[in-house]
């Protein structure tokens, strides 16, 4: 079974995990996801605050390029992402794929 960690700053973390269960098939455990602690939350907020001036200093064009690349990656993987959304949230495949497409 896959374990999914939280990324805080440049580090991947997780000590306590919780299963993510497919709501439309409760025998299907998608994976185990790290549960953030209060300290993890404080450190994530601090990391976001530290990153914000770097993002703000970039030109709108440079930020747009990063966002365009992210959209392209989501678009290229919309079927796989849609399947994952369907499995995780119990929605139909068509709904999951459409949601991934709208996200891009």
C-alpha cells in the first residue's frame, strides 16, 4: 500500500498515517496519508511565508509560465487524475476526468 507524505518546505514528512478509503467501495484502501501535527502546520505556514517574497518578486510572465507548465502537466494526465479522483471521492469516471480537465 502506498504511503503519502506531506511536503513542508523542501522536506517530505509523516509519522502518523490515516487510510484513505474509496467511499463507493469501502474495501478499497487507496493509500495511507500522513496526518499533519500542529507543529507541521506551523512549519508549513512559515515555509509559505518565506516563499511568498520570491514568488512576488517574479514577473507576471514568469509566474504565468510556471502556472502554464502546471496546467499542461495536469492536462496531460487528466485521465489518470480523473481515475484517482473518482476512486478517492466516489464520483463517476466522467465527473473525475471532467474535473481534472477543468483544473487544467
